[in-house]
C-alpha cells in the first residue's frame, strides 16, 4: 500500500509541475505577477551563551509584482541543539518586501528583503535535579540579502543571509529552492 501511495504522490507532483510550467507567465504579456513557493535549510546563529547553533528548516512563499518588486512570507524552525545539557529550539515567522536585480543575459540575480519577523527561542536544561525552562519571544525589524539562480522559468535556487533584530538577535544562513507558478 505504501508503494501505491508514493506512486500517486509522484504522479500528483508531476501533474502539478506540468500545470505550473504551462501556466508560467512572462512579464509584460498582459499579466504582471507571479507567485512562488519553496523550502530552505540552513543554520541559525543565536545570541545565546553555551548553546550550539541549531539547524534550520523552513518554507516560504511570495508574489512578484514585476521582475524587481515583490512580497514574501516565511516560517523557519529548528531542530533541537545542545544547550547546557538540554535542548534549544528556535522559530521565526517573517513578512518582507523584496527587491531583485537580474544580472543581464544570465539566470543570476541578487535579492534583498526588508520587513518584520517574530523570533521565538526556547531552552530546556538541567541544573542538578531541577529541570529549567527558558523562553523568549520578540518581534522586530528583519532583513536579508541573497544570491539566486533561475534554473528555468519555473524553478530557482537561492542562498540567503538574514538578520532578525529583536531581543533575540538571531541570524540565519540558508540555501533553498522554489517553484514558480
């Protein structure tokens, strides 16, 4: 039964990609926007003493109003990192305005984003026989810069460095891929 489910999932994903490729738009042909969704993986750099930096996993989506300007939202969470013989977990939720500069005659582009992000960090550790829990959450200005490559009109990859300026002071380095439709 699991093989049948995997096959049906692969067929559905292939159908979605085919429909997406057929629905791809060129800017200036009467339609000026293009949505996209993607995933990213990377590493948090948290300002937390005695803690390893956790691995980050996330999803993002956005809408390009034209070749240069757009909006983007993302969620990035982490696995548990070592923290004083315990665990550390981080999450960030962000909404951004984006700007892309496409390098002429290539698929390469530079990306900048500026917006607001909420960052949450939770840590659990043991002191003697006592289990201690710490958590902090704050919302602040966030931004990032990145470099991307459009493999084809429907698929691209990006590397990005982001900073969330709040009480948590988190930084995030990621690589990701997105599908445009």
